[in-house]
């Protein structure tokens, strides 16, 4: 799924040219610029496209797209775990369209299940910096090396049959760290580099499947508790909290925007999120503080205020409980 593998090759100068795509059978290239020559550069930067183990492929791009183009190929059966740090990409698999856009300060992951071979198209908009990571795993690798470790194997097997299903979620601190380590690996002798990358790629697949299966269970549990109108009110509340998370919010204000009573809103959050409205808001603010610390944009004291805490000690306690590390250890980790 990695932009048709970026053709899998680039020159020693880090350039992917038109000829790099055209030399591969099964990959077609189209561009609005009909003056392109075989030597023109489409992308330049750092690329890695490697099969770490049979059925497990890692793709990493930290590159500038020079021109708009569309690459098409045939996508095999696979689970794709996708992590965007910067840039925008449009994909089409079969008759479904997928859009990915990195969000500053929010690390998100996505998983797409391709249960049978499909036509694949990836459209570049041109003139953008693209940083993304994709781990792709075949059904054979998942059944052999991953599903054995998943407690709910029936859920895992069902996941692989859900053709073109898409799942998105906010990354845990551990997943953020794994992505960071792949982009900036520790200095290693060449013989150990693939082993280092494989270990982190495997863990990313495991974390992805855990996030997807947990979301499926949450959806199944909440669907018996919430009516359609409840679900609409809950989403309105979440959207309002997302847009105004840095402001002083009361349950009454959120409930009014959602079109429900304050007690009704509390009931919805308890049923769907297993937490109170206030706990939901506090968790969102902690995630924003974590992201700001990771980018190095704020001090610990400023992060404490961003999360809504007047006491640095209380902030540190809540931060450690939520993320498993102290605020100072999170600075500059993004």
C-alpha cells in the first residue's frame, strides 16, 4: 500500500524518477504533466521498502513530492497498518476511496483490511513533504505469527474477512515511540538493523490488531445500549469537546450543545465510554499535553496548564497514570 511501493527503488541520490516506476511490471503511472521525461524526479528523500520476514513488509518515506502523479497497481490480500506524520495522500482500493491527512499534535493510526486482490491507486498532489510508515502483513503471516498471540482469535479471523474495512484510532504513547524508533533507529551494525526493525514492526501490528479488536468490542457493547438519537447526541458532544477542549467546559454547556440533558449526557458517556464526561475531557486534555511535550512546544508547567491542572504535582500524577511515564520523560519524543 506504500504508494505502489515507491516502485521499491530509488537512485543513490535519494531520487525516485519516472523510470523507477516504469521499469516494474504491474505498476502504471499517470501525470497531469504530459512533458514528463523518464529522467524527471517525482519524489526525493529517504525511503525504505523491505520484506522483513516472509509476509511482513515495512515501508518508510520521509520525502518531498516534486510533481503530481497517480500510481496504480494490484494490491494483494493484506492488513495494512498506516501511520501518517506529515502530508496528505488519497488512495483508492477497488471502488473505495480513502483520504489520509496528518494532524499536527495528534498522532493517529489507521488499518485497512484487503481480503482479496484489488486494483490500487495512490494520487500525489505534488509539492508536499510526506512522512509516513506502513506495515503490511499477509493473512498467512498473521495466522502463523500474530493470531496465535491474540486472545480473541475469532475476532482476529473476522477482522481479516472484513473486506476494505477501515479502522482509525489515536496512537498510544507506546505506538508513538515505536514509530519514532523506526524513523530514527539506534546506530546498529548492518546485520542487526533488519532484526531491530522487524521487532518494532511486529509490535506495531500487534498494537494495531489490539486497537481494532478493542474498538469492535466497544462498538458491539454500546450498540445494545444506545439508540440512534443517543449516538447522534454523543457524537455532537464529542465534536464540541474536541473543538473547545482548551476552554473551561461544564457538563451543562456540553449537554446543551449536544441537545440533551446534563444527566442524559452523563448516562451516554457512562454507557459508551465507561467514564464520566469530566473524565473524558480530562483524558483529551492529557493527550494534547502529551503531544505538545513530545514536540517540545511547551514546558512541563505549560503542559500542566494546557491539561487544565493548577497543581504541577497533580498533573504529574495524572500524566504518569495515563501514559506510564513522568512529563519530563515525554519532552522531545515526537
